[in-house]
């Protein structure tokens, strides 16, 4: 049940979850650095956000709080559940609802009991055709499995349709928005394939400029 070394080398979940909110704290860091280096007679300086690209600021959203933003794993394991994780390809899935980040939990597709370290699953009873080992949105899929978002959300135990995204519903006359590698798709969300190195963004509510790529770990 051991996880391959190249996947264990993935940075800790906290560091990678921060990707979606790190821009929000950058101004504080900049102010701290400026204060520490200031002379006794400081001169006027531009706003701390002036050096942060506008595009990055537009993508930043806080992580949602409360049960609706932290649905647990409750679905079945997709495909054969094998004791070894085996070779995997990486897909990144981001979910935004009500202008907040909704994190995919660790443990989708991994049968309990689990062993965890810093929120990351290091071993499980067995692993299905798709799994999440940490809450960063990284989905590890068996090569050639031919899975879609339908299987991911079924294994999570959460609904996904043109008008429903987990417990959130699209406003009247609108649909759940889907982006792949930064480009809008108009296909039904469940039909979107979990292709290798795809950056998939799902949104319901106010538009969030989607990321177009993701730094996948080696070996995926």
C-alpha cells in the first residue's frame, strides 16, 4: 500500500492549497518588508499591491468556510480497488462556488482505513481508478482509464450537472461554467474527460478568472 516516492515528494498540502489564496496575503508581506527596511524618515511609497500583476489578483479567492464548502467523501470507489497506487497521471480540478474556493477532500477513491501525515494520505486499504491524496485538487488517475468528471463526483459523493455543483445551484437562466486549460467549454460538466495535465475549473456564481495551467508533480 506504499505510495511511490515521486508522489510522496509532492509539497505539503498546506503549501499547495495556498495557491488559490496566497495573493490575498502578499500585500501584508510586502508591507512588512517595507516597514523593516524603512529609514527613520520614510518617503511616500506606492500601494503594496502595485507590484502584483492584476491578473493574479483577479484570480485570488478565499477558501469557503462551513459544511457546504467542506463536503466529505461519501461515494464509492471508482474502478478496481488495488492495494498499490501504481502509475498515475495528474489532473487538477478547481471548484468555485458563491465566489469562494470549495476544496476537493483527500480520500476520494481511497478505501479506509487511511494513514495521514499533515493532511495527506500516505496509505490506504486500496486505491481506485482515481484518487485524491490531499485537498489540493490534484486527482491521480490510472493511465488509460478514460474517466470523466462524472466518475470523480460520483466517487466523491457529490452531485454535478449543468445546473448543480455539489450543494450549490446555478441561478435561473445560467449554468455551471466549465473551463479546461483556461478555455470555456459548453459541454455538460459530467462529460469533461480527466485528461492528463488538464487544468479543469468549475464555477457556479460570480465569474472567477480561471487558471490556465498547473504545476504537476514529477511522475504524473
